[in-house]
C-alpha cells in the first residue's frame, strides 16, 4: 500500500491542489500531514479517502481544524501519536525533538515535519521528513510517496 506524506503546507492552496491531483492520479487515497496546515479552509481541498494529521506549531484555529477534519472522517491530533495501517506501526509528529522520547525499534515508520527540509534515515525503522509542501521557506515544494510494504519511498518536487 502506498501513502502520501506531506508537511508544512502553510496555506499554499495551489500546491495542496497540485499534490492532491498527483495522489489521486497515482491511486493514493491515504495521506499523512505532519503539521502546519495553518487554516481550516485547506481541509476541503484534501479530496482523498483518509488523512491522518498532527498539529504543527503554526496551526491557527485548532478547534475549527479539528471540526473540519471530523466532518470529513479524517483524524488530526496533537502529536506525537501512533497509528496502524495494514499492520505497520507509524509514529507521527511535527517537531523532531520529540524523537528522543521514543524507541525507534517500536515502529516501522517515524514521520516528522517542522524543519522544512527532507530527511531520510533508513533501517529497520524508516525515519522520514518529506520537507515542505508550501515552498515558502526553501523555495522547494516537496512531497513523498511511501510504500508501506517495501519501505521504498520517492521524494518528489512539485513543478
């Protein structure tokens, strides 16, 4: 099963629409958003079956974000939190300093955002930061596709 992984979209509506189009075209219907969505008006653009998200340090109206997520059947929580998809254990968080609180061998995947830079640590546990979708800080708008079975990943840049 392939999932889409994004972070730090920071209200960049154009890029959110582009990445959702790509995910839909590639048959990816589950997305992880690793924080800093910012505004609730972005949520209706997430036209996929399921989104799991963590709040970021810049997210604005968290109550309305939570309400919009619930209306779509999505989940958003204060991180870090764990989910299981197809028997794989995933840990989601925004800020990477929280990595110290966990034993990486307890998870198949650990995902974080916040730094706006891609990061990969391969091993029994794949640790990954997809970079920033918004593109505001680095000038690069990146997203990642992860195959949960093979642990293969593709980090891509939007055009």
